[in-house]
């Protein structure tokens, strides 16, 4: 798949990027088994032993989001976090969302 994105980094987007084709998204999800598409967003649920571990993860995720200038929606509770990526300017999942999901997987590995 040809992409306008730099390998491994998000590209600034103000809505001029096309959503991923269904086939491309399905192929990408094969390498991201903990992620699924829920209501048009890429979503992953994680669990942790305690609040401190949850917040440490959220802070590390915030650093990645800041570095990439691509920010997820988060639902944080005592021992879990739900991460949702959707390129808001496009209203769909784009390559930026996959790049960030891969970065999150590396963080959790």
C-alpha cells in the first residue's frame, strides 16, 4: 500500500487525508490483534494491576500522542484504560491511527 505518511510517524492532517480502505484496515488489524473497530474508531482495552500502573501507562501514551500530534480519546479508570483512535478531521480511521496503535503496542510489549 502506498502512503503519503513518513514511515512510523504521523502526518499533519486537516481533513485532506483519505480514510483507510476496508481491505487495508483488515490487513493492518492482523498485526494488531488486541485492537478492533468499534463505531468507526480503532479501539483497544487494557488492564493494569492498580491505579499507579494505569496512570503511568496513560502518561507514556500522552507523550507519544504529543510527539505525533495525534491524540486518542481515553476512558481511564482504576485498573484499565480504553484507547480510541479516529482521525477527527476525517471522521474515520487513517494511517495516523495505525501508526499510533503500533506505538501503543510497543509501549505495552
